[in-house]
C-alpha cells in the first residue's frame, strides 16, 4: 500500500516522498499492515475553488481522500493532485509549508497522529 509523505527537508522547504507500508499479516479479507497509533479523526467536506495559502500542517496527519480533487504545491516547487483513494501524510510542521487548492468539491478524512 502506497501513500505520499509531505515533509520539511534540510532546506526548510516542503517536499513529497513516496512511501509504502509493508504487509505484516495476510488474512482472508486482505493484506494488513502493522497498526499505526492515532490520536483522532476528523471528517471534512470541501467546496471547489478554496485556497489555503502558504501554511504548515498543524500536526502530523494522514489525509485520506474519498471524493474530489485537491492540488498541493510544496515550497520546494512540486505540485501533485490528490483524488479519491489517495493518502497524504502531512508532516511539514516547520518552514514555509505548502499551498492547498480544492479543484472540485469533495470529502476527506483527516487522521491525526
């Protein structure tokens, strides 16, 4: 299972990194990773055309996209569009951060760690 990590590099700018979880057990209903500890879960609806200018993640958090599309631009100059089924681990807690733009209306789940 893959997800994208958004982190602050040594240059104090945000960057993307592809990550992959390892399978810990195989069960009748699928392959399972290890259990990750979490502190909370937030449900979010968003409308098309919203822009959250330069900011850092408020805490380490997974964003699991259920519907819609969101473009994230890093201060390192990269852009990615996240859509249904994508998972973003936002850990850029310092530095200039990133910009988030909602390209369509949608829904996501934010899981804080």
